[in-house]
């Protein structure tokens, strides 16, 4: 906790306020993200996107919300009811737990009550590993959902979850290992301070950055890696039998994970929340996260789905060797230079 | 005080979850409680201030249990109960109980004898990861390297076992290509 020496003491009330803030803001952004996603995709595919509800279709979000909340909640007859109910909660909960260890908004003090709200809800000094581990645990949501619903499409979806997780977890870990070696710490704050002089780690580690993005898209199962719910092949995969708010929880979890990947990429590779030229740090980090979110939509609009065997080929024969070579070269260069 | 409460919550929850793992006849329940129990065990490490080990516990066991799920998916119908064949339930109960008792005695003996000393206590200013790394590359270097060699052997064995038809692609098999060519030639004729 040596970084918090100059700052006011972090109290329990501050942390609770921070947790509520993260929940409220990220959940709202996740909802708003669906609107942005549809608009951006429509723009890139020369369509109009949502435009009937409210100005520019802005209230589409509210309409979708009403639809989700009032839909009939169906649990299939032969499904395992407890696991079926727990699975969506796992996805959403782990996504938000992962956000507990990343710096999301700048720190501030509530004026009248004099409560200091930290920028990281829980500043564990192994932040990066914690976030990656929690996001990995989040994949139990799709896995259990697919297995509990007594539906063959679901089983295929959960089998794909298992293979995708087991292969891409390796690439995520190896790709982020090279920057960790350079900084020599697992704390997000140290990563941010390392880049305080203005040179971003992406300059030294372009390969690791690309590998991390690819693996990150696979972990958040974004197109082109969304084999888990590939609607053209396996109906909806692990969410086939889900409806209403249970389905909505999967959705919120996925969008929260997209934001988490954006935060990690911004802080580890893209300079974090340091000031840049005339722009203050909080604006820079929001801009970077927003761009990273936009980039995910861009990739989705530009690339087709890939087959499971292509996914495996890409992971084990291309990305993993590249990541290992990158780590070895980083080590040699560090030994010579440092 | 908070640590006290947290410890008992974690302890009770893990015990219940692992009891479900052993007792349940449904493969989905036992796997899920196993995974949840493994995640909760990392809570103990966090309580002790060993953040790094806690996170490692989380990452390693989340992955390992996920592989177990993959096997369960192939062997069992997850929505039905598994019928177990017990030839001699009393013997199984006796042996299992004895094993558990031996383990409890083994691990509680040093606690009762007050013989536990922290050989490498957490130092201020040294991060968790650094401390673990120091110990691994000095005192425990030989076990560490032996474990690495073992993993390497297992990896090579796995590749040899699975690598018989490495070049054979299910979606792009040569046999299918040949069939296609035959069909095309028939069409041309």
C-alpha cells in the first residue's frame, strides 16, 4: 500500500460507495453499450440501426429493458434447476468482481461527508493476475449454463467454452508476461507509473499487445471467436434455453468483461491514466477505454466467424509459439540492456 | 475481528461444498461444488496476506476443474444421477474414514505440538511474487526443477499420445477431397 501514503485513508464507507458506483455505472454502460454496438455496426454495414424509439433510437435501451424484465421466465422441464439459475449470476458477478481490482474512475472526496472514494476498490498488489483469474472463473457461467439446460445445443456450447478457455488462457497469460517482466510488478499502479514518462509499453511490446487483444476477444467471446453462441451453427449455444433477465445477466457480464479487457489494455499497454499533452489523465483513460470498446465493435463488423478447428489452430500453432518467443526475446534483451 | 468472521464463513462454506462434492450423485452438483470450494480456498490465502498464492490457487484450480468438466461432459449425462456400483460399502466407508483420520492427525499434530514456525515470513517492502520467487530459486530450486522436468515429460507424452493423426483435419480430410473429385469427374462425364 505504499502508493497510498500521500492520499487520505481508505475507509470501509469509501470502498462500499466505490463498489456501488462500479455496479451502477458499469451496468448502465453495459446497457448503453448494446445501443452503441447496434448503431456502430449499422453504420459500418450501411444500415440505419435502431431509430424508431426516441430521438436517434436512443430510448431503444429502455424498450429493450422493459422487454427483458417482463418476458416470461422459462426453466426447461428436465433442466437442473439450481445450476440453471446460478449460471447467469456467475457470469455477471465475476465480471464485476474483476472490476474491483482495476482503477475505473479517478479518486475523489465527497465534500460534505468527507469520505474518500479510492480509484481502485481493492488495491491488491497482484491486480493483473486477480483480474485475469476472475475473468477466467467467469467462463464457468457459459459452461454450467450449457450443461444444466438438457439441450444438445447447450452441451455443444459448453464444450466449446471449455476448449476455448483452456487454449486462450495460455495465450493471455504468456502475452501479458512480457510487460510484467519489464515492469517487474503485478500491480496496475506500478504499470501506470512505469509509463509516466510518456512512452507506452505498446512501443516496446507490439507483439504482446496484439496477442493480448486477440486472446482477450476470445475470452470475452466476441466475434470472430464467439463460437459459444454461434447462431448460424448451434442456435444460441449455451443461452439457447434462457429468456428474460437470466439471459440479460449473461449479456451484462459480457459487456462488463469487454470494459475490463479495455481497462487492462489501456493501463498495461497504452499508457494508463497519465496526463498526455494538454489532456488530463481521467480523460485519457476514458478515451482509451472507449476506443478499445469501439475497436471490438469494429472487429466484429469486419471479420466473419471462424470454425472451432481454425480457432484451435490459431491458438496452439500461431499465437502460443509467438508469445513464447516474445517472452524469450524480452528476457534476452532485458539481460543485455538492463 | 473481520478476519475472524471471514475465516469462519470461508471455512463453513468450503466444508459444506466439499461434502456436497463427495455425497452428491449428480455429476453437475459435485463438479460445481468442487470448483466453488477451490475458489473459496483462495479466500484463506487472501486472509493470510498471501495475495499471490491466493490468485495462483484461483487460476490453477479454475483451469484444472474446467478440464474435469470436459471429461464429465464426455462420460456422463449431466442432468441425470450417476448410479454407482458399490460391492462392499462398509469397507469403502472404513477405508475412506481411516484415510481422512490419518490426514487430520498428520496435519493437526504440528498445530497441537506448537511446532509451526514461519521459515520465510512476509517482509515489508518485498512483494508477494518476489518472496515466492526468492524461495523457489534458492531453497526449493531442486524440487522446482524436478517438477518442471516432470511437466515436460508429461507434455511430450501427451503430444505423442494425441499426435498420431496430427495432420489429419476433420473438416478438410483428404478422403473427402478424393470423394469430391470422383463425384466431380462423374458430373463432368
